[in-house]
C-alpha cells in the first residue's frame, strides 16, 4: 500500500457526498464505532447512522441475524 494513502485525510470531502444519502452501519460493540459516529457528525444531510445492538465489527460480515438486510435493500 502506498504511503500516500496514510497521509490522505479520509473525511476531508465527506460533505461533498451530499445530496446523495449516506447510511452508516456500526456494531454497538465495534472497536471502530467511534469512527462511524465521527463521520456521521461530519456528514451533511441526508444521513443515517444505524447502530446494531450486541454486534461487533465482524458480526456485520458473517452473522446473518445481525446484518440489517432490510435497510441495505432499500
């Protein structure tokens, strides 16, 4: 991976995504949940942050009962 990737501030252009809607999904117990919350705060409307109860980061990849398919298929 190029070093330039690590120097790129990932949320620099998050406001430019609007007016396209953003759906952020994070597990309640995910170690990275804070990043989703920070990105949500920085994003412009329309936006939604969905916190999945009792889920961690990996749960949302392979626990079919916790993946919010109803929201992802809209």
